[in-house]
C-alpha cells in the first residue's frame, strides 16, 4: 500500500473508565472539523447509552440485527431508515433545527416517502383527484411573507392519498400520477385546487420498524393530512402538511408530524364561493394562508438558535456554514 499510515496517539492503559476518552482521542485526528465534531459527540452519547442501560450482549446483538434488517428491506423505493428516524421523532427534530420558524410563519412537517417528481403542473383551480369515491374538497389558499405581502410565482407541490388511504405509488397497477399536482401561485399569491377529503392511513408496517412499533405498544397510523412543498429562489423551502382536526389519530401521529399549528378545520362553500369557484354549494371547503420566510430570515434564526445551544453545551465551538465545529484557533 502506498502512503504511510497516519500518526495516531498510542493507546495505552485502556480501561472501561477511559475507553470513551481514548476513542475520542483517536478520532480527534480527523482532518474534517465537522465530521470530527459529529463523531466526538456520537461516541460520547453511544458510550453513555451503553453505560446508562447496562446494555447486555444479547441486547447489543438484537440491536445490530435490527439495523441489518432495516437495511435489507430498504430499496430504491423504500427507505426503512427514514421510517425509523420518523418513528423516533428524529426527522421532525432535524427539520425543526434546519428550518426554524418565526412565530408568525407556517411550520414545517414531514416529507414522508410518497412525494414523487412526476406530478403534473396544473392550472390554478384544477382538480388533482381521479378518485370518484373521494368526497370533493375545494382548497382556496394564499402564499404570503411574514409581513402579509403576497408571494407570487411560488412552485407548490401538493399530494394526498386516495379515499382508501393509499398514495398512487402504493398501487401495483399505477398508470400515472393521481391525487398530486404542482401549481404556481398567481400575482396575488393565490392558488386554489380541488382534491378530496383526506383520510388517516397506516405507515408501511410490514418491516422491522412496524415490528418495533408493535413491541413498543404503539400504532402505525397517521392522522388525515394534505402534503405541500413551497419552493421559490431566495425563500426557505417549506415542506409541510395540514392535519384534520378531530381525526382519531390527531394526537398520536406515529411519526410525530402532526401539530396544533398545522391542524385545520373544514367549512362548507356558500353560494358566493360556489359561483366563483364553480363548486357545489355546501361542498367541503378549506381556506388557508401559508406564510413563508426568506432564506435570510431562516439562516439568521438558525444561527441565533445554534449559538444559544452551543452556549448551553459549554463546549468550545464556532459556527462554520451555519454548523458548529470545534473552535481550535
Ligand atoms: C406520509 O405522510 O406520507 C408519511 C410520513 C412518514 C412516514 C410514512 C408516511
Ligand atoms: Fe402522508
């Protein structure tokens, strides 16, 4: 082999008491400061986890085998590790850290595994559902900034399940996108579309994550929701969803995506709405504002919160590209 091995600190007098510090010392040679910091914290937490739980050898092996099975069931169209992260509350935590929201803006939620890139771009007002069993729903929405100004030209991805609680991609005989579309907000920040009343549905639970939920005494259901992604240059991407108040699973979402700020109430269309939007009077209606933040607003808030968190940790860190790294200079 070509180059000489790196000079590492020598491991001497290894004990259970110093194995954490020794492992961290060996890793401290990592030339990438961000990876060095991540591994330093990972080793600390994983070792503490073993010490605090007095992890048995059997449990250690069960855990490793669980991870192997999680990998084995994963494929191009199934990412069981993301599902694991979702059910551990980690996905929502990471989203919250990366996309902090000022109080007057729309909060984020989970992307989930069922967003696709083949949704048709439809004219404002179009119907995105092909499901004759679904109860028609008219959604009249606006996109605004945190000062209340309309944001035109936003690309909005919208998707939901059919009335049986399945996304189009879950049907083996899928012959194209359904219950999904892309729209662009108009000059007044408005967009409206027709879909169907969302229903609750179970997350994929035939794999190791589903088995773990069962062992934990947890269910695998998500409350009824509609998914959205808002994208425009200069603005923080908003991945979110709206959850239906009163759903059986409103307060026990298996993946922790539902929250009060994103919980909506339907109303019904009056005669004026029915006429203006070519929609049956008395039909199900949702009227919703979405408030976006600029990239600059989000970056500043994220940095402020990171500085606060670093201070609480009491570690010698600085921010590089909005991420903490050891401050060695
Ligand atoms: C979803 O809402 O589509 C979803 C989110 C997380 C896991 C499974 C499904
Ligand atoms: Fe969903």
